[in-house]
C-alpha cells in the first residue's frame, strides 16, 4: 500500500534525531495479528488495547471503568446486563459507533473461528434495545461479567463487511489481520508484520488526551541483551521486559529508569496425580509418589522460594501462596501464608509417605516462556535433590513444551498462570477443576488434580452475586488446594520495564502497555 | 628438496613426521611449544577435573542457591563462602564448572571433527577418484546437506532421537546428538576440498605411475592421493575443532545445546551473556577466556602442524 | 558443456525435491503450531478444529504432495503466524538479508584474500604473524558473543553505531535498500563484521596456505629467476594458481553466509529472512520454514553450479578430465 507510493518514504527503525513527541518501544513479541477477535493472547490484546476499545476498560489500578459504554446495570434478577453506550464515538475511518456494532462484534467475537469465544460461553443472547442501549443476557447469574469483557473490542460492522472481514480468519488472514479500524486513542498508520508498527493519535477520540505523542513505533526485539543495548544507547525509549538481572544496573545508570511491578502471573510447580507410575528418571515405571499429598507437601517445603526470589529474581518478585496474586479479585487473604522452607520437614513427610530415601523422577520445564524459567527449574532441581527427590531436568522451548504437557510426558512441570478475568475463579476453572471436555473445564489441569468439593464449588462461585459469600467459597477452595498441595505456587512473576529518563508512563499489572498514559518530556 | 617431492612424498611424510626433524622443528618454534603447552594443560585439567575441581557442579544436591552471584575471591554475603572465580546464577563454582564444562566441550569437539573428517575424506576421495554416478550421488548429497544449517540438522536429530530413545536414556542423549549434528554439518567441507584436490592429483604422474604398476584403487587413494590432499584438510580440521566447540555454544544460544544442569563451555557462555550488562562479568569472562585460549591454541598448533607435516614446505 | 549444464539442472531439481521431503519430515519434531495460534482459554475442540483447518490431521505424504503442488506454482501457502502469503513475506525480507550477505561477503573476500596474500608473502614477518594470531581470536569465540560484544562496545559504550535494525531504508520498487542513507550504511557495519569475520579468517588462511605452496613451485622460481617483478609474480602467477580450492571454499562460504545470517540477524534484530526463520521456528510457522529452506536450497544449488562451472574456466586440467569422468 504505502510502499508502492514511497520511493523515498523513509522507514525509520530507530530514527535519526528523535523529535520530542516521538516514542519508540521494543518488546519480545510482535502482535501476530491486528484482528482483536482472532487470537486471545497477551501480546495481541495488549497492543490492540491502544487501537480498539471495549464497552468497558481497565484503569491504571486495573479497576473496570466506562469506555464505549457509559454505564451498565444487572437486569431481570440475574438474567443479564444492560449497557448504555457512549454517543458521538467515531472509528478511525470516521464512521460512527452504535449498538449495531456491539451486536456485530459479539457475533464476530463469539464465532466458532474466534479465539475469544470462551469469553461468551455464559452469554445466551445480545439484544439491541435502541441505537445506544444493548442487553447482554446470560444463561446464569453472572456477577463478574463486565469484568470479563474488558478485552472484548468493538469492530465497525460496515468496515468489516466492506473489507470481507466479517469473521476473523486465523489460518489465511484477511483485511482485518493487517489493518485496524478501532475507536481507540491511536490508529495504525503503518504496519510491517514482525518488524514494526507505527501508530499516530486518533484526532476524533472521545476521551481526554493525557499523552503528548505525535508518532509512536513498536519494534519486536527478541534477544534480551540487544534490547538492553538499544535502551542504553537511546535507540528506543522503552523496553519490556528488562532482563531481571539487569534491572539494578540499569536503574543505577544515568539515562535510564526501571519501572517495577508485579504481574498477574503466578509461577507454580504441577505434579502428575493421575498417572499410576513415574515416567522418567531411575525410578521410571515405579508407583507415582506424587499421588500422595504428603509427597506434594514435601515438595512445597523443600523448595526454598525466598532464595529463588533473592538470587534469580533479585528481589523483584513476591512469593505466592495460591494460584492468584494478591492484586486479583477473590484473592484469599485467609490463606496468604505459603509453606515455609524446611528441609527436615520435607524429609519427614517423605519418610512418612514411604520414601525415606527419596526417589528419582522427571521435571519438564520451558526455557523461553517465563522470566528466567530455566534457571528457576535448575534451582528447584538442586533444592529437591537436597531432600532426596532427584529430578531429571528437561528444559525445552515452549513450542515443544506444550505438546509434551498435552501428551502427559512429565512427572513434574513448571506452569505460569495469569487469570484473564483477574479473578480467582479463573484458575479454579482451568487448573483445578477435574478435566471435563464437554463442560470445557480443567483444560490446563495437566496434573489431573481432582477434588469433588472444588468441582462443586466452582458453579456456585460463578453464579454467586453476594460478594462475601463468594469470597467465603473462594477461601474454601484456596484452603483445599493448599491442604492437598494441588500445586506448589512459588512466586508472582515480576514486571520490569525500562524507559529513558524523559519518559513517564503507567505500568499496569496485566503487562499491557497503554500508550495513552505515556508522555515524553 | 622440492624436486624430489612428487615421487617420494607419500612415503617420506610419515617417516619424516616421526624423525628428529619434526621434534627439532617443534622445539625451535616457541608458538608451537606455547600452544601445545596450553592445549595439554587444558586437556589434562579437563580429564582430571574430578580430582582438581573443588566442587562437583554436576551434582545438584551440592549446590546452594544462596551462593549465587558471588564475586571472585569475595565472601558470599549470606554464606560467607569464597570462590576463586566466583559463582554463577545457580551458586555453582565457576572454576569447577569450567573444568567440567571443558570436558564436555572437548569431547564433543574431538568426536564431531573425527566423525566429520572420516566421513568427509572417505566420501571426498571416492567422489574425486572414482567419479561417475557415485560422485554424482555423493556430491548431490553434499548439496542437500549444505542446504541445511547446522541448527536445523541439530533440531532434526534432536527430534528424531527424542522420538526413538527410551525415556531413561534421554539425558545422556544430548551430547551424542550434538556430536552427530555438528559432525554431519561439517563433513561436506572435507569432502568438497578432498574431492577438488583429488581431481587435480589423480592425473599427476605419480598417480598414473602407481596405476600403471597395477596398484588397486583403495591403495592408490589411501597411500598416494590422501597424503597429498592432507594440507587443505588440516587447515579445515584445525579450524573445525575450534569451530565444533563454538558451534556447540551457538546451538546452545539457539536452545539446542548441552543441558543446563551439565553445561559445556559454550552453554556457560550462553548463560553468561545474560549477565553482560548486569555486572556479573566473571560468569561470562572466565568461560570465554578458557574457550578462547583453547580454540586459539588448537588453531596455532594446527598452523604449525600443517607447516611441519607438509613435505612440500620442508 | 551444454549436456553438463542440463544434467546439473536436472540433478538440482532432484535435490530440491529431497530437501523438501527432509524439511517436511523435520517439521513434525519442531513443535506444535497450535499453541501459538490459540489463547490460553482454548478448548480441546478448538485444537482439533484448527488442526483440521490447517490440514495437520492429514497423513504426512498427503501434506507433502500438497506442499509440492503449491511450491511448483510458486505458492508456499499462508504463514500461520502472520496470516499472509509466505511468498509476499519472503520478498519483503529478502533484500535485508541479501544486502547484509553481499556486504559481509565482499568484506570477507577482499580482506581475506588481501591478508592471505600478505601473510603468505611476508611469511615470517612480525606483522604477518600478528595478523595470523589476531585473526584467530575472531573465530575462537561464538558469533553471538562477538555480536553482543560489538554492540556493547560500539553502540552502548561509544554510541557510534546503532544497536539493532537496519536504519532508514529507501524503497526502490519492491526492493528496500539501506545503501542510500547514512543510518542504513551505519547499521550495516556491525552485522557485516559479525557475519563475515569467520569467513574472512577462513579465506585468509586458505589463501595463505595455498599461496605458500604455489610460491614453492618451480615455475614461480623460474618466473623470479627470469627477473619478473615480485608483484607480478605474486599476483599474476601465484595467486591465480591458488584459486581452485579458494573458489570452492569461498563459494560454499557465500552460501553459508546466508544460512548463518540467522544468528547475526537474531542478535542485531536484522529484519531479514534469517530472523524470519528463527521466528518461524519459535512459532512453528511451518509454511515459512518450508519456503525458507527451499529458497536456501535453490541458492545453494545455484552456487554449486557456478563453482563447478568456474572450475572449468580456471583449471584447464579439469576440462580434459571431465571428458573422461563424466
């Protein structure tokens, strides 16, 4: 498109003299599509939050606030929710936003080929009441529904249909894969997939402008050392993430500042509880000790989480006691203590379970998925070895890792979980429910953890309107999982961004980078 | 001198290699003595690593994470332990880890080059001397092989090996896969150069003479042609040894190297590069310097060996 | 000569078929693309459906034939990652890699031959020995480390050169070039050195070794005895006769430069096909991997052909020989 015109159009990857309001940033992953309904992944949704908007959005403190809907209320005693839409909103191409676009975006995002479909599993119907009123009906009372659709982004019906993009096409791509037409504060002015994406402010944006950016550019940079070098040499204004080990040094250097926070992602160890035998190590084929809750508890006492946090995480991470971080809704304050590091207790528990001399097993680990994942697994390996549990560590790239987990090729594994809804119900649904394909439950419960009470609690939690009662049930679930050591939650992954000293911005715990909160001084 | 080269070279090369000229030449070349000393020192300390190293970095139970990132010769702030060359992110003693890592690197390097050399020379000689459809097949196979970057070859072999190796042997598999992958990606160089040189050599008078007196193809190839194509082979083998060690590091950078729990020198450097900006310079410096001295000495020694063994340069 | 070329073209086609087959069988081991295409809230039904849509549930031979059919028409399919035709992506990315390869190849050949000749002529000179030793340091460290050290020194500490990327590029038709802007040229320096260093050292050492042998030959002595100028002896006679093995190796190295640009491009975030390939591995983008391998194969086969033809041109003995051998 633009390429054809531009004999001399200069594509600036890092620019010569950078104007004050130009902003370039680098991240590890390029958003693979500009279609907000095609792929439900953090790099895509995070980036597109700058371009598209939903009915509601998350503020600087992660709270839900009005966006394209000005207000909403439950209707019909748990039947659903009514959203009143903002008037006078225009898409980037100038067309206006109304209830038809909401209905269209529902149909588009809940379609079989849309990766965002799971968000709408509680929805039974969407009704247009008038041009600026929409009712979303749910199959059961759903108190957290507005929270769950913060990333459901509105697409213009006319634009999508005119460009043959009425449905997302993940396999072959379509116009909406490469082009965007949202209502957000920024519009995509140039896009070279995998290389660079240029954004400029949307002049007709409805909101109050906080930023002072005239042009912004995103470049993916894979190698962490290269990204750090780019930040230090001023070639980019911001990088995410800063390698944890470099944070301190960068913070101490003159031109760069480091912004730290805690991500929503909890890193944990999972243990095979379904398999009758061990699959790896010298004890391969022998009965699986991890079926015994005492052995799992021994693991939780043998892992020295404070040491991991102090050295590998360099004091940037917080310990985790349950499957969600304290910043999430429904976090169980009653169960905030994690098992203490106590090798003697771990050995005692092992002896009690009938393994006084320990045993040997296999630990699977990704080496490019979570921050310093391989180093953490190595440390875990040596900590477990000290109490007699000898792990055979197998670290691999994530593209090989998930297939291994799906094929049940592990005795123990590392997993990170970030609840898409920012609510404690989410990991119960995906990680702790007994796997059930029909009900779409426990789809990431590789461990095969199963507890009837948890399974019974989940639907009750999902439909409970009363906040206190709901929290009581979440507390109960958290306690059960702690008592049985369903998983060994270790820490909440830190969030470390680096920027030039002249940049001010807000870091959100979901690791979304929101450009409209950036200003270049 | 060189007027007698063509007829008598093959025989005299081996003889000359072991008579006093060779030793004398070695003694009066300081670079050769120096690099031989460094190589010997490094190889010996690798072989005897379990006796020399103060810790066993491959034993996970002996590591204390709290010892992590201890600077060289400084006491750790939590445990008070002191390490010569400091510790890495897992609290492993860098000195011991280098010694153990060098064992793996040297083993992978030597085995891979040996494998590549035997394979490449054999196929190159056959292709160059026999010619015909055999040559076509070999050289086209070389084309296919060259098309695949070493990384890919390694990944393929890794994948296949993973599929066919029984689960309990998988941790020992990585090293052999590396040897196979690096060796396989390297044989073509030997084959092409040997074939090129063989094409030139095979019509020279001495080969024709040998043919006329009725010597068999195998004998001619081994006894007459091979010694005369060794010069370029040695150049490549020299660099290949260092290269194989470095290739292992590169593969590790791309995620298919030696396992992190039993790191090679290359894996150590890969891990260390993550700490280049953070101030823990010792984690990358010492393994790099070791690798550099090893590769450099091997190369220098190879340089000298080539000159000394080459009958035409005597 | 003509039959030779025809025969080689036929063989090349066969090579490409085999490469395709090997590449394709390899893809089953590099991981599963599904996980990168679906979010964490995917169901097993979603996985099965996507697998069917992509044709991944079909038996391996069916997939291979389908791929070959497409490839024959120049259609390499659609990237799983980007949702665009692979051919479009490759055309976009090729100029970056070709320019980088050209510059590092030029650097490797000119400096390599120059230094090789110099170190051969001044065999025992101090400078020559210094060059020989110092050049070895460059090949005694892994490429990625050299790249990172160069970035650290020239981009971070000195601030002279950019740390990543291609700088400003100018589009001439579909070709984007970095040769026409100051920042584009500056951006080329560090990656070219990183990429060309190993090849340069190899060429230099090979030229030196061959030169040393040739310089010992009788005809060179005769030439010297005849009173020809040293310069003329070294370059007209000696260098020319070292070229057979040098061309073999150089030809191969030029191909490897493109193949091994993968690492340099990763370190410098250079937007070429090598980086594309690494990303494709990371995201199990099978169509992109397949097309890249085919592209590289075509290039290698072409280079091999040229090297063989050059053999003819340079060494007259081979021409005679070919009649017998082929």
